[in-house]
C-alpha cells in the first residue's frame, strides 16, 4: 500500500488563511456557512448542552467548491442537495447515513464519496475537507477522459452511488495520497501573495482524481491500439494540438482541455505525447511556457516587466515563475531581462 501523507500531522487547508476563516459558536450559523449548497434541517452539538465551537473556510475553485472545517462533534441532517461530495477526514471518524445505510469514514482508513441525497451525520470531532462538485461535471470529465474508446453507459451510474474508498486498495491509496497532497499545495498557493490555484487548473486535477477513484479502469496508461505509434507519425498527429497550446499559453490549461481539443482519451493523449515528445502533455506545456518566457525576456516590448512576461505565458505568481524558470534554465528571469 502507498504510504499516506498523514493528514493528522497537517493543519487543515484554508483555515490558516485569515480572509477565508470564519469562527462561530452558533451551530446553525456554522451549518449555513459550510453547507451553502445543502439544505440543513438539524445541526447541533452531538451531546445535548455541550459547548459548540467550529471554524470553517470556503474556496470556490472553478468547478470545485472546497470546504474546510474543524471543531466540535455534531449531529447533522440535510435535505436533498445538488452536489456530490468527496469527504476527506483530518481527525476522528464520521458516521454518515443515506437512507438505511451507514458509512463510516475514519482517518487513515478511507475517504467517502456521497452523491446528491438527503443524509445524516454524527462524528466524534469535526475535522476535514469536503470537495463539492456537480455530478454532471464528473460525468463530462469521465467521458472526455475515456475518449472515443468510451465507457459502458451503466458505468456512469457510479456517480450516483455512495462509495467508501479504502486505503487498503493500492490504486485508491495512490490517488487519495495525491488528493491530500494537492490540498496542501492549494493551501500554499492560496496563502501566497499573487498565486492563483485556478490558473494552474487544479480544479481539473481534483476532478480527474475523483473520476479515476470511481472509474479505476481509466487508470490504465496504454491506449487500446494494435501497434505502437511511431514517433514521426505521432508528431504529425500532435501538430494541431501543439499549435493550439502555443496560441493559448497565457490561459489556464488542464489535461481535460487538451483531451477535449483533440477528442482523444486520456490514455491516447499520454501515449502519443510520450512517443512524439518524450514527455507528458503537462511537462510539454510547462516547457513551452518557459521557452516563450525566455524569448520574451530576451526581446522585451516597451512596458514589459518580468512579472508581466510571466503572466503572458500563464504564470500568475511571480514567485512561481522565478522558481520554475531558474529550475529549468539555471538563472533568474530578472537576470535575463536586465541583460
């Protein structure tokens, strides 16, 4: 089993951000904050008369609504709501009931996927992150990732079924570990001045990880082709996409955008890029951004600055731009710009 980045040793993402964190001792006020898309009927301390104190933070990240919270143990009941949720614990255990079925979600054992449905919750401590997404976005992302090879229609029903995703499954563990690490990265980017997680399409990364958790058959890397794609032929296939990438370097680009542009599956896109370019699509995108930045820094236009050139090739954060540029070229953007 893959070693899990232990959430119990980490601070919960977003709650350290003073502009996002909200604290309250009113259960209903807390419920209104963290369940913005969910009609809550009951929210109160688990033990009658017990003091209540909870913190919450919400980040709208493209197609993902990220809710972080920590505090008192609660009991909660909701009506039907529109969002699917991936529930990632950071402490303790939650008992979630949908109709007559109870799903436990203890830290270190699982994460929990819940489709839109009325539910009940009891926990021994409130501590975790909920990723809220429109199931239609999950379906659209899954279809794009599958490409022309397609998915059996009945497989798309998985997005309407609760699932406890276990860390004892190595394939699940790898993805869950990646999601926890991604939340840590989002927290760092959100708290860093000038950084923007959305510009890196991290919402697309989270959506794709959730799709792969629920549809593990899409995790296969080799496309269903009878013969390998020769490097030159693969390059010819890629040319229109490479031109499209160069024309959109200033915009947020995710893997799903690339798959949709050429109508290829996840597997075909990855395989063709490796055959033609010797790297993954996102590595190619990064290289092209840094190459374009180098050309702009050597031949700046009137009014250009290092920061504006970085933004023109998709680096929202000047800090990230300088770090990536130095890692790739061994010098800073400012030194090239001054020269």
